[in-house]
């Protein structure tokens, strides 16, 4: 699939800021096609303390360059002091089921020996996605006896009674230099569930890194007949903050959701020669609307420059 870039569609400029909770970034766009022909894009800006709050914008499904609405408040609150999401919430995946909307997200808080720790949380909306409530204060996918570090970036698909999750799992930390802070290394793993809450994890890696220090995360999975397509982002463990090792978008295919053939050359999108996405392509989200397939993503600075869009060329 080849993508035609439509450009930057949203950033947290002064014209669009809604308060002190939205002062920079538009991280991890997560798209949901609405029945009215709009596309709602959940994302997380940062506040004056650097915390992440989830909210959304809406764009025209025929032309996502047309911004139609900017929500004026977060859709859910951060966790209570000491819980896994007391410093930030970033959207990951949306599942509509039985008249409700499940939001799987990354919750994070500051750590001591390493800079931060993530886990996968769940919040549920019964008002069409305007507000979300957490059914419990804990995470649904966290570190365990075989995954001792932390988890992140969930993508969840429900087909019939079958729930599948592809998510990031940290395999260790490194220090690029003796005086540098520790940096996580992560891969994409797989889990299943009967109810979307209790997840069975067999420590199965779906996308195999090209080398030991490559990091793979933020899968977005689309069904195409009998085939599953996955776009994800990958980076190096050094010089990845807008440098030569920064995030790029990769691609893989699978017939069963478990075993994937990595084909990054078919991702269909490259860095721009200059501008907001000339240094980084990160956090892809793929959605279909009005007979078109769109890719929403972040560019330079892990979302500092905003949200961009590309459309699949048929």
C-alpha cells in the first residue's frame, strides 16, 4: 500500500490550546471513524508539568485536512497518586462492543532507577466516546513473571468473541553512554482474551527486531480479507530523538495474527525532505472512512510538531 501525504492536520498551537492541560504535543493519534462521516482522533497533549491528558479532535472523513472540532477537556482523569497512570494517559486502541467503547491506553508514571514506567490500562465510554470511566484502578496488561519491565502501546481487535492484543513489551534497558539515562528496548508481543479484561500472555514476540537494540512499538492492525496488515514504528537505541536513529514506520502481514512476515519496504511512507516530519515518523494509526483508508501519525519530536495524515493510493 502506498500512502499519499496530506500534510499536518493539527498541532497544539495557541489558537487551539484549551487550557493549561494542553500546552504542547499531540501524541499518539488514535483514529475512530464515526457514523456521521467524521473521523475522531484521540490523542494526548502535555500540560505545564509534562503530564499527558487524553482528548480528541474531529476531522472531515472525506478530507481530513478539514478540522471540524477540538474538544475542550480531557476525556478521562489521571489515576490516583501512586497508581500506574498518575502522570499520564496516552490512547492506544478503540473497540466498539455492545453499545460501549473500550479505550485501551498507556498509563505512565515517573520512576527512580529508570526515568518512567508504563502499563496498559482500560477505560470505558457509554456516551459515544465523550467521556471514559475506568472500571478499576489497576492495569490490564502490566509487567509479570515473564515480562519483568513494562508494557506499552496496545492495539486491540475484537472479531466475534475473539479478542486479540498486540502490544509493546520492554526486554531490558541500556545506557547509550556512561553518563546517559537508561533507555528501554521493546518488542511487539501478542495476547488473547475472552472478555477484553483478563488477558492471556504467552510471551510471544510477533515482530522480530532486525538486531538486539532495535525497538518496535505502536502496532496498528487492519483486516484485509483473510490477511491482517500491521503498521508499527521502530527506532534505534541511540540518536533516536530526531536523529539518524529516530522512529520510522514499518509494516508486516499475517494470516493468523500470531506469525508475522515483516516487510518494512512495503510500509509505503518515508521521511519528508524538510518540515514537520523530515526527522521522524512515529505512532501510526490506520482507519477506514468514506471508502478511503487513512494513516494518521506523529512527526518530529514524538508529537511535538503535531498530527499528520496520509491517504492510501488505490
